C-alpha cells in the first residue's frame, strides 16, 4: 500500500470509530452498528486507537511530499474522502443492521430522529414529505 | 526588527541544541511533529463533536463551532498562501547548523502553516466548548513547540502562525454572525438531510 492509501484507511477507520463513540454518547441508536452502547464505545475507541497505532507503528511517517509523502492539499482531499466514505458506510450499514426499527413520527429533528429510526428511513421520510409538499404547492399550476 | 530576529534565532538554537540528549524524548517528538498525527486527531475530534450530544441545543452549539473551525482552516490556509507570495523567510536549517528530527521543507518558514491550522481548529472549538478548546490549544502549542525542537521553524514562526490562526477564525466568527440567516439555513438543510 502507498502512504496515501494507508492514510485514507487511517481516516476511514478512525472516523468510523469516532462516529460510533459519539453516537453512543449522543444516544443515537440508529447510528450504532451494534445495539449495545458500551460495546459501541469500546469498539469505536479500539478503531481509533488501533488505526493510529497501526499507522504510526514505525514512527512519525515524516516523509517529504517530493519523496513519497502526502502534500497538504492532497492530505486535505484524502481526509474529506475518507470521512465521507466512513459516514456513508456508517449510514448504510446501520440502516441495514437496524432495519427493524420503526420510522419515527417526526424525522425533521435531523440527527435526533436517529434515536428512534435509521438514517435511510429518516431521510426517505423527509424526502417524501418534501415531495408531497412540492406536489401540493404546484398542483394548481399544473395542466393535468 | 534585527534584534527581534536575533533573539528569535537564539531561542531557536537553545531549544534545538537539546536534540540528541534525550533519545526517548526525541522519539516522542518525531511522532508529535508528524504532518499526520495532530491534524488527524483534531479532525476526528471535530467529527465527534458534530455527532456526540444528547440535546439539540448542545449539538447545534457544537456544530456551529465545528463549522467555524472548518471555515477558519480554509481561511487560514488561504491567508498563509497569500502571505507567502509576498514574504519568504528561510528555514532555520538553511542558515544554521541544526539537528533535524523532520524532513527538509522547501516553503517559507514564516508563518508556521500547520500551527496556524491547528490553532484555527482549536479556536473554532473553543467558541463552543471552553474545556475542549483549551485542551486543543494545549495540544496545538505542544505541536508548535515540537516543530521548533525538530528544527523546522523559528519560535516566532510558530507564534505568528498561532496568532494568524486565532485572529482569522475570530474574523470568520464575526462574518458568520453578520450573515446570520445563512449559517442557520445551512444547518437546517443538513438537519433535513439527517446529518446535523
């Protein structure tokens, strides 16, 4: 693996870990990969510390970008990509593992609605509400 | 100005001359000084602050802090890039006999860009959470010190970078207040998408 790929993996794993820890503390059950909050905290901390230990095992990785290191702009881009992939993975995986959760009545609370429901259920509920509103508002202007 | 520069160099040489005397400390500094450790840890903390609160009010307060930190980092990076177009200070190793614990960078020594970025993040968080922000300021200061110890920056570069990071983020805070419906609207859109 190149340093860039290793960095991307570090960001992905540590972001997955921190979201699990934060979701456990924030009571966002719909964002937990496993139902148990304590287990999620331990797993999240394990992911963060484990990925950092793996990446920095041989030292500070102090390599210039002219010699295989990662330039500042690329580092920023890789972090955004890794963070995005981690969130996408968490949202999709938790929507699958928690699919038995009932959709919350009010999903307009954003993250708070993920206490009761999953990301996919909450988002689809919000989009459906928006679509209904759009149809209602545009009905009198439509010819059909 | 010359006297300040000479004093800066003296302080730098005094700090850097300890390299090699304490191998374990040097090893620890090689980790702290890394381009990856502190920035990644800070960014992960920002992500945690975005998600990890039980009440909507606390969550929104911290999300505003994270937004501020993010925009602050962008502003600081642009400010440092612009400054480097007009002012270039040679790195310490270019003019002194320096013990290096880091690779040889080629960009301007003043201001210390990585320090400016970490202080911008710390300031954004400090606006929302004093304890966490203070902890981040302390870590950012250690990061800055490690860069001087490793022979990469003069102390004034680090102090300048820290000041630029803090001031730029405070300015962004004022601008965000002036354009107030916009940040709230962004948060509302993010809330609709269930990511805030």
